[in-house]
């Protein structure tokens, strides 16, 4: 019964978020980061000038990820939109299935999934969906937790893989790839 109520709650929130109109969030974040990555790859800017001028109010459309995210967002910008959503959703679903959660865990996961923020992150195509996939991958392959550092605010979760030698190797590779982007950190 609880699972049915959770499914109904998720479906309702999904309908609200997916509603077409002025307030629709579908694909908004995907568009922001795709445009910014392609703009930067074409020789343009990653951060808007007003973001670099000093204190400012966060405005819809501004990039909030560090320059190191370019190492992942530029190649991802060339993915078809269906793969942008499909790859992380299918990977997370497959990993959940792999772990074979107990019966009581399904309603708990359903509640987490049916919160407004979860539904909005998925519908808007927020890069956080990929970070969630990297964290899920880390539960079956510890080095993948290092990729959670692509979103520094979730850094403590990355430490879950720190006892793995592969995590340190991946972290070193991540640092090497990030080296050319070092001057952008001053911004």
C-alpha cells in the first residue's frame, strides 16, 4: 500500500514539474550547461562577465560548476538529450537492482525520489543526475566515488572511495585533466 502511495506521489509531482507552460523546468539545466560547454569549446566564456565582476545575485542561466566540470560537460554537450537523461537513470536503476534492496528500502527510496527537488533535478536535466550516477557507481566500483568531486559541494561523499587505490589513481587522472583549466580557478 505504501509503495502505491509513493508511486502516486511521484507521478503527481512529475506531472506538476512536466506541465508545459511558463514555469516548466523540463530541460532547463540541460540547456544551460550544454550551451555553456559548447560556447567555451568554441572559444567563448564559461562564466558570464557579471559572475566574475564580484558579488552578484545568482541568476537563472549562470553556470555554478567549477572549471573542472568542463572536462566532463564538454563531451556530454555532444550527447543526444535522450542519452543525457537515459545513461544516468538507467545506470542508477541497474545499480539499485544489482544491490537487491530489502522490501522496506523500496518505499524509502520512493519517498526520496518523489520529493519535489528530486523530480525537478531529473526533469530539468541537472548535472546532479550524473553526480548521483557516479556515487551509485561508487557503491559497486569504489574508484568512481572520485568523480563525485566534479561537484565540490558533495566532496565528503567522494571520500567513501578513498581507501581504494583505484580512487587515488582516478583522482590523479582527474587532477591531470584539470591542470589546463587551473587559470580559470582564479576567476
